[in-house]
C-alpha cells in the first residue's frame, strides 16, 4: 500500500451554500505533485458543535506521514541498539525494557495495511 506523500497540511475553507456558507477542513499535500496539483487526502464538513475536536483530529491526520517516517526511524534505531546490548550480554535488561510492547512495530504494520485497523 502506498500513501500520498507528505507533508500534508490542514486547509480551512468556506464555500457558498444555500442559506449561507459551509465551512470545510481539507487535508492536502503541501507541495504540488508532478502534474501541478495538490492531492486532497481528507475533507470534512465542519460541525460547529465539535469544531475544536474536528480541527484537532485533522491536525493529527495531517501529521501522519511525518509521524510514520519518524517512528520507523526510531524503531530501527531502537532495534539496532537492542541488538548491540544483547550482544554485550544485556539481553535480560533489553527484554525487560521492551516488555511493554510499545515498540513492537504493530503501528507500522497497521499503517502499511499488514494488520486490520479495526
């Protein structure tokens, strides 16, 4: 699975609508692609009752490509360090340190579609 390349950003816009305007949050690519366009990733009509939550959710989604790449890099470094510590005879310490599963790579597998997201 290949996602739309980041970075992404949140763009707030309004469009004319019957009885006034509609407010929209759009996540789009920051830079234009090869055909001079920016891809829209997600669009969400604003709900005035949950505007703050909508905006916070969109900001988190827009950060997803960078978070994905940073987490993959961090996971690689942790695995390299853990192997070096195991080679130095500190395997039981490393296993205890990683026992909570927070760096088990499942988030990467989920992002890449290797495990179901629901």
